[in-house]
């Protein structure tokens, strides 16, 4: 299922939830894929009633339908990279593990979204967290939790050092860990590639346009890896691209946390 015999364009698959406001989730991922020059396909595992102010309702998609979507995409289109976002339940996670374990050397990026940017819960009970730890992390090339999610995944609830959290995630089976928003008071990520640590820093953008930033970050990382970019460069390029998307965000959209704007500004790559 890896490779692309039909042509040079890389293909990426996002597995996650719909955001009716269009700023994050599946919709945000597909925008990020397009910005990175890859073809985007999707498997929807949940639907949210959501806007820039928050999430007002959620529902999950049955695992049978999720399985049908996966089969339809992988049997015909294939994929050169997979991004996994919201996962909702242990049952769904183990289905994904069963279907994705057969992918041969395809980068898998896990963005373990448990809470939306506006503070609304998006799944992640303890049974689901255990399934992520035991099932998904061993399939993951790069896990991209924020500090709160990293603490929950590792069960190091009081840990403040992103390096130690990243190492703990790799010990759980991921090939690499990228802790986002790792530095208080400033924008930056911490990458542990399994051997070396890398600080990825930059100015914090105070535009108020950060809805979908996390989704875009991990989707861009997936796309760059699918295109063959080395991990450290892919992580730095994804960070810089999202920073620009926040700086030039869609301040005219919505009345809460405005969406990032991936089409604005000059690309940093």
C-alpha cells in the first residue's frame, strides 16, 4: 500500500473527526495536506457540532463504517502517510491497530487529541488512553501530544520536562515524540527522534487565530514525511508553517478563537 505507481504525488490519509466550523479536525487536515502539496483522503470516526467558540455536541461513527472507509481508501488510493487524530474509544483504537499494522513503512503520525483548543472534551477515557499506549504508540512514527496529553499518556502527571516526557513516549513504543507547546510563555516544540533531542523554537503569535493549529501542525508533519523529508527538517518546517498560519490567521471568521489561515504568507520551505 506504500509507494505511488500512478505518479509522483504523495497521498496522505487523515483519521479523525469532522469540525463543522471548518477550522480543525478532518477539514483542517485536508487544508494542510493541500498546502503541503499532497493528495488528502479521510476516514471520519466522529462528528462535532463546533465553531470558534467551542464544541456543542459530538457523536462517534460506528466501527463498522470506520472499517468500510479505511478499506475503501486503502484498497484503491493507498497512502504514503497516515495522521491519526481524535480516537474516541478503545474499540475504535483497536480496530485502527488491526487495520494499520499491515502498512509497510508508511509514516504514522499520532496526534492524541483529548481536548479541543476551546477546552471541550473529545474523548479519551482511561480505557482509550490505555489502548493508545498499548496499541497505537507501537505503530507510531511520531507522536505529537501537547504537554498535558503527554503527561496523561505517560502517566507522569507532575512532569514538567518535555525531554523526559518525550523519552517516556518513545519507551512506550513510538519511534519519535514531538511535544508541542513545550515551553511556558513561548511558542516551541521538543523533538526526541529516539536518539537525539532537538529544541524547535519561535516567537509566540498573539493574533488570536490558533483554532486548528495543532491539527495543522501534525497534518503538515505527516505530509512532509510522506514526501520523504527527514524527520527533524519536517518538524521544523511544520512548526514554521503553522506559525505563519497563526500570524496571518482568519481574524474575520467567528467570534472566538479564530482559525489559522494556511493559504496566507510565503511558505517557509
